[in-house]
């Protein structure tokens, strides 16, 4: 059911990020600012969101590691966690123990964002900031779906399917953009006048 503009949304949503305990710690501030610059993030909340996700994953891994090696819960849930992280591209195929899960860092999460993939892996953009603009301006699709969220996590399978959208004038066989169409029309007009 669609909401109208004057309706309020009363659904409860869980927190997606956690603010730092010490707000003015210089080393942390510098580290976060560097991440924001390298990965072209909008604000530090995007870093905190990745840290929060990572903290939850590590907490699950730590709890599983307290159980016995042969415990069915540890075997089943541990394998599920590792396979999920491998599918997301956060772990390599050969990294198949919970120790590797504890070794994950924020940079690995930020490297799997669509924004980073479009720039560094696929070279569809000139810079990390250009990459963000392309995504927000609906030039990028993943498979058949148009994605305009720079923080979209690209898994290993869909990494091969990231390309320009069908509607984007940046694609090879796409319709030219507004300005190019105008120039072509003007050139055509000029050509017609020469014939007379």
C-alpha cells in the first residue's frame, strides 16, 4: 500500500550506525577522514555504518568460537557465516575458518561498495567522486536492475554484471544525450541549408 504525503510512517527501525564513544580522538578523526577521502563517502556516518556491521559480524564469530570445534551449532552457523562473507567478496575461497572473519576490516567492506567497484574494478568512472555521481544520476545497473545507491554491496556474482544502464547515454549503443542530440540536429539543419 502506498503512503500519501500527509501520512506518517510509525514503523520502528533499528539503528544502522553507532557514533564513536570519544568524539574528539585525533587518531580516529584522521583515520575516518582519510577513509572518507579515499572511498569518496558522503559523511562519516557511512564509515560508522560499516564499522557497526563489522562489529556485529565479529561478535557472532567470537560467540561461535567460544563453542567446541565439533559443536553442531558452531559447524552449521560458522559455515553459513563464512559462505555468506565469501559470496559478498569479503573473504577469499581459501579463507574458511572463523579466524579470518575476525581479521576483517572496514576497508574490505568499503571496497565492496558499488561506488568503489564502478571506479577501481570496472573503470567506468574517471574518479571515485565521478563514480558516485554516475550512480546517483541513474547511469549504472547491476544485472537488469538500475541501482542508484552508492553504498550498494556488490557480491562476487553480480560484480560481472555491473554496467551502464540501457537508458544511459554513456553506454556504447545507447541513445545520445540531450546536448549531443541538439548538436546533431543543428548539424543536420546546417547541412540542409547548404544544399539549397
